[in-house]
């Protein structure tokens, strides 16, 4: 009789999704989406990386830093139409991502296996410069005083004067760079999966005359 009860509990458990962050045992969620909603509501600031993360050699991290700077620089275009939101992705392992961004991860979602970082404010440009070992990581000089750069800070005065008339969607990303890591890919009809870790960068490109 006891054995039968055990089996029943197991079956029930396998059909439910449990939060790995909550210390108290809860009754779980019916779907992964339910668990994801719970995480977003209750654990938006959870940023402890999981146990399975392994350390990555410094040389690999150095390579990753160079890849990021190279891809960013390619997107710091000179033409005025380039001003606005820019995104790009690079392939990057979970270990390497955590190795590089560990102190800057603002959210880790165990259920979605995803990480989120946000950089903004007056000191953010130099902060990323130290992280990537390149103080010019986010600006590109086109000569004759023309500069394209990643905007991470908007002074209140500037915002009030020049940006009031511009589109709302522009405002929302202006002055922040976000980096998200997750597994992306797909599967075919035979359930053959093709997936790999990917870091997506989103930033606001601006230009000025110096
Ligand atoms: Zn929870």
C-alpha cells in the first residue's frame, strides 16, 4: 500500500514544475510558463549563478572581450540613419558568459537558464571599459571631429530639451546597454535539436561633433 502511494506521488511530482529559488517547498506549477511567471514576479533580482558553472581560462575570456569590442565597433556607424537602437548576438558558452559578466549579472533565471545584465548611468562607460580592457570600446572616431558612440547616460537637462519631441520607443532604450544570455536554436520534425548559447547585446547608438 505504501509503495503504491509513493508511485502516485512521483507521477504527480514529475508533472509539476518547482521553483529552485524558493526555500519553502511549494506545491509547484502546472507549466513551465507558470514557473517563469512566478520567477519574474518573485525573483526578479535573483543573480546567483548555478553550481554547474566552471571557470574559463583567462585567454578564452580575453578572446571573448575582443569579440565583443569588434562586434560593437562594427555597429558604431557614421551615417545619421544609424542613430538609435542597435542589437547583435555572439555565440558564447554559459561558463564564459558568467566568467566575464559575473559581477554585473542583475538577474539569473534558473527556469529559463538565462542571464540578464544592464549598464547605465554616468560611470557605466568606464565600467564596461574596465570589464573589456578597452577604454574606447564604445566610441569610434571618424576624423574631423565626428564621433559615433554608445550612449549610456542622458542628463536630465538634455533629456528635457532635445528628446521630448522624439518617439517614445527611442527614449526607453536611450541611455542603457543590456546583455542577455540564453540558449537559442531550434529542432526539426525528427526532434533533432540544434542549439547553442548566445549573448544578445542591445544598445543606443548616438553621434556627435567634438
Ligand atoms: Zn520561487
